[in-house]
C-alpha cells in the first residue's frame, strides 16, 4: 500500500492503494476484536485511519476521534513498546 501511494499517481495505483488500505483496516479491526489489549494493532489501526483522512476535512472530523481513541488504547496497553510509540 505504501509503495503504491508513493508511486507516480494514476488511477490504477490510487485504486489499488485504496483496496489495500481497506483490507488492512479490516484485518486490524478483526485483530483488536480478537485481542483488545494488543497495543500494536491499535497503533496501526490509528495510523491507517489517519492515512484514510488524507487531506479531507470531512474525513478528519469523522475519523479524527477514532485515530485519537486507537492511539490512546495503544499507549494504555504498550506505552513502553517502541513500535507503539513510533505510530
């Protein structure tokens, strides 16, 4: 997904990156349902929600609180985990 997003912009790359973003969101949503205390999954989920916002202020208003909630859950469960702190 990140490689597609950093490739020259075209419709195929944008569509493929969006498809991969949704697949990653689905996978991490399932992961936190299976183990709500897994801090890294919450951190990655918050990061993906942030990426989904992009430059759209309406998405920021809708997804911003989700980003904050996921990051807070990540820090609550793994404040000393460097991968959690990196996100």
